[in-house]
C-alpha cells in the first residue's frame, strides 16, 4: 500500500469515518502512524486517547481542525472540504446543516461523487415528492396547477407547483398518460452513495416540519398522532425495532395489494430515538 491508495476525503460524508479509515490505511505502510503517535503529532504528548475520543464523537475545535489537516497532509482543496465537513457533522440546527451540505456539494472534486443539482433539489423540498404522489390520485394537466396547489396541506401557490412539475418532468419522474394527464412513472430517483444518507436526513427534516404544522392544523380530516415516552433496556429496544420493521413491511404489503384507486395522500412517520445517553454500565 502507498500514499496513492489512501482514502480521499471527498468520498466521505462523516469526517470521523474518514479519520478512522485514513489512520488505519496509512499505518499499514507507516508503522509510526498509530493512534498514540497521531495524538503526539497533534501536539498532545500527554494524551493518548484524544484520537479515539474524536472517533467516538468528541467535538473538534477550529484549532484541532487545522492540526488534523497538517498531520493528515491534506492539500488545499481537500483541507477546505474537510473544514466544511467537520462543521457540517457538528452542526445542530437544520439550517446550518443545509448550508454546509450545499457547500460540500460545490467543493467536492471527485466527479463520480458530485450530486446532480436536480436530484438534490428534489429531496431538499418536501412538496416535490408529495406532488408526485398526488398525481397518482388527481388528474392534472398543464392548466391545473393552481387547483392542485389548493389540495395540499399546507396549500402551495400555482408558481410553486409549476416549478415542482417542471423539475419532476426533467427528472422523468412524471409523464403524460394517454389522456394527457400527468402521472408518476416507474423511474426512481438515483443518488450517489456519498450523498444518500444526508439527502434522507434533509428530506426527513422537511417532513418533520410539515408534521409539526399538521398537529396544529384543523383540516377536518382524520389524523392519528400519538407519542409514547418509554424507559427500556437494549434488548427491549431491539425487539421494538424488529416489530417496527415488521410493521413497515406489512404497510408496504397493504399498499401493493390495495385494489382500489388511490383517493388521498398520507404521510406515515415512525420515530424511535434516544433522549438520554446510555446509563453507566450499560452497553453502547
């Protein structure tokens, strides 16, 4: 193994994973590049656990971002990408994450990893996928955008629907049927492995916002919203996860076996998320 075979930062959407892979790969031909020595090179002669702590989630300050860049010998463009990647991974606010995510896309120098801007736009706004689903329910031609927008919750302007339809057409996700009505095609949105997880996160954030609005909306339509706060063991969590997976499979089966024409669009959201750290002595 040589320097040429070391991982490149452009292939990563998690800076901790990059640091971990790079260190392991380099140590195979540079025995001195072990974790203890990396700490020393970072200027931490009295600490041998810092690198491991970072990999496990410790926050990295601007000072140590610069030190990592030097120790890992990142070139100018790679260093710029790495800085934004760290900020992106450590950002808490959705707005910040989206800002840094857009910067990562523009800074990525590996052609096969760059996301098609149209595909990114599809996932960035919640209503694109909803409009596509609505076209399976309602007949819509190029003159029906205003009416289609009024059927959404929350409603959208004719201009917003028109722009969304234009994008869906460009991505070949919708097309006119024999009667001229726009309908979903069988094509799916293709994304590169680099951005797939982050696109899903951005997409989920958008739908969380719509769900929040739905809680306060009085549409007169059926809503089934419930929450349950639980304290449970690791084994119990795994059992719940298996049940959730089974339930999702059953829902998918119901949809595929539904012989009636679709007459509505619903959002189904399932959340199982930790609100505390694992109790001392428990398993991670």
